[in-house]
C-alpha cells in the first residue's frame, strides 16, 4: 500500500536514528532528501543505497504534485531533512497536507528533533512551552517580540550562529537582561555546548566568541 513516511534523522551523532527508521529507509522506493549530499553521508553510514532525490524549500511547491502522483501509483516514499524531523522548521508540511487531501496514508516516525533536548537540559520549566522556531528576520519581528514579552510559558527558538548575538541583544531589550535562558549549540556532536544563565550573561559569553553550529535558545516565560 502506498504510503508517505516522515523519517526523523540525527541532529548530529549518526547513531541517533531508530532501527525502524533504518528499515523504512531501506524498504522505500524513493527517498526525498533536503540535501542529497548531507543525507548521502548518513545513508552510506547505515548501508542504505535506495534512490534519493532532492526535496527542499526551493522546489517543494513544484515537486509536491509529482510526488503525490508517484504515491498514487503505489510507491512507498520516505521524506527526510538534513537533521531532525521534517516539517519542524524544515520542508514537509506542504507534502503532508497534499497527501492527506488525496487520502494517501502518512506516517511520521518518532525520532530526533533539536528542541526537546535543548528544552530539557536548559533547567527551565518544560511542563508548558512555546516553540517559536525561527523568528522573522525583518517584517513582524519586533511586533512578535513585544507579544512574546508577555508569554508565561518557556519559549524555544531556533537561530543561526551568525545571528545569535544580535538575537540575544534583542531578547534583552524586550524580555529584560535578567531573564533566565540557555543556549544549546551543536547538540549531540563532539563540541556540544549548553550555556545557561541570564540573557545578559549569555550575551556577554557569546559576543566574545566565534559561534558555529546549529543553535537552540530557550528563554524562561514572564514570571507573575
């Protein structure tokens, strides 16, 4: 039976993939990958040689119809991103939505995503949290930050290493210098770093460094 599998992949350490995910990738007729070069390293590591094609943010709109047609024809297709779970700040939503419209089975496997380990090891409350992903770069950014300044739940953000210091500076402006927070960098990799403190101490820490790797920022909600 035709089915689209959403398959999470490691966010760093290549061992962080489930046995089921490996089996599905080996059985799939086609693997859709955000970056075939990056994914090729993972697939080779686990002995997976199935056909793979690009499916990323720049071609997703055009590619969706073709993928749906392949699924209607009986193909089993697996979607992976560069790291983590497709659809979470990565391509995937459009394809899932169209498949469901066409009554094509969609199954998302459990697996790696950067926000959960960053949230848990932050030491901040994680019984309630708000996942913001990437904030808008320009239009609407300040408006959203003003809204989030009143948020009481713990907040989780993704950020690029190049924008980290500027973002921390803006967080100080809108949330206050003493707001507790953490910055997780290179999660599950050799040079993993989890820095915790106030927004001000984190700003001071990272403005003196050359920052590399994927970034997750966790910020405490507004206290009553």
